[in-house]
């Protein structure tokens, strides 16, 4: 989602006056995965079963039960089962605790299972495979990694071998007790048992095997080789006790934070049990401001992920950087463009926070939220995958060029930062990847944030093209990327030791949003009109696997955007999207906040 629509805490009450989003439609056919590689789901609309255990004629059919989990229960998500060699399938929706029941009596195993969440920015799907005779099949990161590793020809024997090998690699976490993340009927999405293990360890298929990475210390990682018949045994080292956090306790804290958000009061005291007194979130808002905003809308916890933990000190223990996915239902009936199902919008946002215990007077306090990762400077980084396309009046499209940039955005309204440097440290060598400075009067007209080179408006961007996206993500996981901020106080320099960059979905042409010929013609006429048009009549459609598409005038994150979910024919007033411009940008956002943008240059 775009920033003006998505930022729950700092834009929810004001941005809906400039940004319109579509209603919460069911997700498209499962396409993108939960982190690294993609697994196409084909046409997975199902074969008419709703998972209620009835075959349509009043008889109870074969039920497949399971739990969908990702940093907690995946509540209200779509579960789809599809025969491997056909398009026949069945679908249902998970309960609040992530459990589901699916009637598969009319289907022939093996079945590919998808858990797809339409509330996230992109319709990422976790997967599993259910074989003949199987009545329990859970869906989580572990089953997803095993499914991807098996490829297009899964077998029950291969599934069991890889699952056992994966549990063996996690022996430092699961202990000696019998553990099964796939078919255990006692599995619960409550951050205990094997679900707690998945909260401590990141699992992803990386091409040559299954990556196991300690979430609290991402430098600890091993790869289970799945390219051979019998994968060699590997073992992921455990994290020292002084550099970890209880997953169950962390979840309890975040649930308590969610409960405090739901209290209909503007008094910040409702956060006393979950926030440290000096709390400031990623966008620079304190507890009082959060209380005022949260009292106006219902904010829910979607899931959470440990990004990194730090060694204990004499003053802080269990200090970790955590990413929480929050969502809210925001009513808006003023910008429906004639479509009545725009009335309620599901807004989702990632909320990166530091949690920690503090030692006061020799007594270690409870686990609480200390503040945002870049507090209070409202800094965020993401990848911008940009395609430049030239079009003529007839809708003729010329050759396009694509590049990928790393963007560092610092909100000028939330801080007095004068300069920033994004720094990479490898061994003993330190280099500056990106340096930003604040423009002086007369430089970068109309730009209020930090830019690369403001001298005579030479380069007013906040981005650079990295040499290797994969290396960049590894460096960020290893703590090799940091941020140095210089404020108006020349003697003050602020060091942020951990900058997170996640590559998200692989870059493919199909990820970039496009316009039909008629819409291209309409856009060209709108931008090149002699007289200012009153509105742009255009059809907008998200790329397959994405839930939203936005149109704006610039690639900058703070530029107001108009967004829709599902394919819509809309009429956008020129006070929302200015006319008579030389270019317009169409973009969508993946699950890591990275943008796939298509800039249409009008010739």
C-alpha cells in the first residue's frame, strides 16, 4: 500500500482525504511466497466446496484439518486446496485461532494447499502438500519451505524425509520431544512448542536448499541441501540466553499492546503496562499521540517477526528489534468514485519497534516496547524497482528500461536531521553507500526532505542503484548496514546500528503494473491537454498476485497517490491527481514494502 494510505499511526485520520483504496476483496490465485521464491498457484478458485464437511448432498465428506500459522494464527485467511494435475479444488477460511476444516471428498490427492492473506500489501501464500489418507495438514513457514524444495513432483516419502531432516537441523530448539510441524493434531498457533520454534527460526527455500536462520542473531544460519537424495545433516546453533527473547512472552506483550489500542480512551495511561515512559514510535509519535489516534479506529495485530536481538547490558535485557504487522478497518464513503464497495478499507502497515527490559534500581522490569527503530527521525528504507516506459497519444508503447534502487527516506516533518549516511561495514572496511543532505534555500525547489546532491538541484533523489540486491539483504541481516544521522546540533551525531533491507519478491516483468491501450490514451490526453481536464477516466488493475495498484505523479514516497484494489474503472478528480504532467507513475508494493513502479513518460 502507498504511504499516504498505509501509515496507520500518522496518516490514518488525514490521508483518506487524498488517497482512495478499494474494498477488501478475496485474494487472487496464490502467487508470491512468504519471502524469497515464488510458487504459482494457477487458477485456484476451487470446485465449490466450502470446507464445511458436506459434499453438497447432505453427506459428511472427507475433512482435511489444519492450522495456518505465521507469527501467530493466520485468522480469516483463505485456504485453497488444488489437485496437482488439474484445476479442481476447494476453499475455506480460517478461524480466529488459525484452524480450518476443508471438505476434500471430491478431490484426488496429492493436493497443493495455499494460505493466502488478502490484507497484506501483496497476496503472499504459504503452502503445503496433503497426500492420500492424510487428514491433518498444517500450513506454516516449515511446510512452505519443504513444499518448495520438492518442486513440481512431490512425493510422500520425499516430504517425510525433508521434514525429518528439517526437525533434525532444529535439534537445539525442539529438544528431545517428538515434534511435528506438518501433521501433529496438537499443533497450536500460540508461539509455544514447534510454533515457538518457528518464531525463533526463519525458514526459506533459497534454490539450493532450505535456509535456517536464527531470527535473534541472523549471522547464525545453515542451509539444508535439498538437491541430493539424502540431505547431509546440519545443525543450527542456538542463541545464547543473553541474546534472545521468549517468543511466547513477546507475543503476549504485542497482544497486550493490541488490547490497549482497543481501549476507547485518549489517555496515554492505557499504555502504561506495555510502553516504556519515553516511548516514541518509528514515525516520531509518542504514547499520547498514539492514544488519540487509536481511539478513533480499531487496530489489530496481524502477525509479528523478530528481526534481531542484542546482547544484554547492565541496563537493558531482552532487547530486540521486532516487526509487527498491524491492520485496521477504516471507513471512508467520500472517495468511492461511484463504487459503493469502497466504503470500508483494510489498511495494513509494518510497525518496527524495539522491545526491552530495563534495570531500574537493581530490579529488572517487565518486557515493554521502547520505541521505533529510527525514533524519532521517521526513517525508512526500501527497494524501488522502476521501469521507464514512453508512450504516444495513440497508446503506442516504446522500449522500456528497468533498474532497482535502494531508497532511504527521512520524513522532514518529524526531525531536525541535516544529513544522513547509509554505511556498510565488511570485515574492517567501511564504506558509505548513500549520503543525503538537507537542501538550502534555492536548492531542490519543492523538495523538503534529504537528498543526494542538492547543489543547484543536481540530484534531488533519495536513492542509489546497489551492485547486488542479494548481498545487500545478507549484509542487513548480518548487521553490516548502519545509519549515521547529523542533526541541527553540529556536535550531535546519532548512530543507528541496524538497518533492515529485505529483497522481497524477485523482480519479474509481470510484477510491474501496466495500463490497457485505452487507459494509456486517456492518460496521455490527461497529461498533454491544452486546458486542465477536470478528471482522469482510467482503468486500474493490480498485477497478478498483488492486492493493490496506485497512480501518482512521482516515485517519491510522500507524493499523494490514488489506489484501488481489484480492477476498477475510476474517475480521478484533478485535485487528487494533477493534470498536464509530462509523466505519471503506476506502482504496487510487495510484502516487504518494496515498490514495483512503471513510470509512463508522455511523448
